[in-house]
C-alpha cells in the first residue's frame, strides 16, 4: 500500500510543480514604486504631479454610463483610470517613456523585453498569440494572461512588435 501511495504522489508531482501563468494585481507596480491602485492624494504626495489628466471617454471605460466623472491620469507612460479620487492602472506604453518598467515580484517587463524571453516565462500563454489592434490602429502580436483569481473579470494583455514588448494593458472590457 505504501508503494502505491508513493507512486501516486510521484505521478501527481508535476501537476503541483506546474507554474500558473498569471500576474497578481497586488504584487505588480510601475517602476517598483507606484502600486496599481492608489488614491490621488497619496499619488500627489509621493510623485508630485501627473504628466496630464484628461476627461474619460466611453472608449476609455467600456461605455458611456461609466465615463461620467471619470478621469484618465497619465504618468511616465502609464495610464490610470481615476474615479472618486482612486486611481487604478489600465495600461503602460513603453514607447511613451523609455525608463518605465512594469514590475512583478523580482521580475519586470520593459521596452527591452523580448517575445522570446516572455515565451520562456509564460510558454502556454505565448502559444496562443494573436494579432490585435492597439490604441492608435497599429497591429501588434498580443498575448493574454488571466488574473490570479479566476473570479476576477479582467485580463492582462501584452503587445509585441518586431519581437519587443511595446505595451501592457489590463482590460476590463471583455
């Protein structure tokens, strides 16, 4: 019986050792300092001021009703949606700021991240790469990662052009 139990454990080990391909919202940040959710007063205290603030359109927030009173805050290539003085990350465009990076734990993504290195870290997601139009009408290779919690209704989208990472978006408009 002990041999059967040991054999069953050994067979199931690869299932437990398998890395889940996802990103935790709580562990991610911009440049290792700016959390993905922050209040506007805390942002101002820490980072002084945004590069710009614009009124949100229905394209920015998945519909006209949700756009009322929402603003879009831009900071070093990152875009945040601000509602009731709470800023939530929506995207980072590495073409806008060469020094910006997106950090998760000890790992990070920036304009130098290659599709090849991304595929080594997230091989299952990279296998399902698709063409996608991003923002300004350009077509990019897109790889999607689902959130850590399967009950969450958003997805991470990574946009590559010529084998290099161009942008990361957290999309709630599925």
